[in-house]
């Protein structure tokens, strides 16, 4: 979506609201595409004493797979939009400022960049997910798997003594 800001560029305290949906279902994250639902975007651009400020939110429900246990789960993702926009940049140091195309602001590009950069690199179904057993592959969230713990080779002789005692 392109937002025409010519009505507010030279009018202090003027606002222009926006609301739209953005399809990011083709964005690939390490071989998966978790953004299957449309991203709901809403906000406004305000002229604060000549500075154009973009404020808003972008939210969607992500369909993810847990990085520990592999279970599929859904999680809502909300990204806060808070950027400055300008018709031209005075120096190259301010690469976080959105550049207008004439009087138009490309909201699709701004939202896509913000949403992709806010994606988590690790997704867990819960903070206390125990994952899978490295030996048998059992889901440790459902209970212990029954595998015997590995014995340090330096303590193998002691483990044998304990095994004999248990018999």
C-alpha cells in the first residue's frame, strides 16, 4: 500500500491514518513459511513540527513448529511500528529513516521489513519445553522416557558396582 502524504507534509500536527492487510505468506524463514495468515496493519503518520512520524502496529498469527519437541503451535505476533519518514536524507548515517517516493510512503516495504526483522530465531511451544530424548526420540514433555543415563567412562567401574548391587 502506498500512502499519499502530500496533505500533511507541510501542515504541522496533521495526521493521516491507515489500515490494511498485507500478505507475507511467501516469506521464507529457514525452510518454513510461518506467516500463513494476513498481517493486519493499522496506524497513522503524523507531522510533528515538520518531522513525519509513522506509528502503528502489525499483527498476525504465526503457525510454528517447536525447535525442541517439533510440535506445531500457533502464536500471535505483534510488531510496533515507530519510524521517521523524510523526502530526502541529508547523510547516509540514518538508514532507519523511511524515504518517501515523492509524497508517497511505501507502507508494504516498511511493514515487511519491520515484521521480518522482529521474527524470533528460536520458537518454543512453551518456555519449559523439555524437548525430545536424544537416544530414543520420546517426547520428554509427556514424561521420562526410560532410557538409562549415560555413564562417564571414567566412572564406568563404579557404575558396574552399582549395577551388581541393584541385582
